[in-house]
C-alpha cells in the first residue's frame, strides 16, 4: 500500500513540474490626445501603450437549439 501511495505522490509531483505555463501576448494601442487624434513622438511615430495579457483556451461548444415560440 505504501508503494502505491508513493508512486501516486511522485506521479502528481511530476505533473506539477511539467505543467504548462499560461501563454501571454503583448497588445499595443495608440495613445490619443484630448482632441481624439493620436499623439506623435519626436521621431514622428505614434506613441503607444503596451500591456501583456494572458491568452485563454477557447472551448468548442454546442449550438443552442432554437424552438419556435408556443402560441
């Protein structure tokens, strides 16, 4: 019984070690001034703010059946 518990514990720890890290991507948007126009840097490029966000898995779902309304 101790061998089985030890094997399960080792298996659980190895799965934690190889767990997949969440994927991230960087999203940049242009900075807009009070007048709604993009802000321009000294070198002529538009100023941007960038954020790093997590990318979540998308799951496929089933279509919702549509039933005609009852009269």
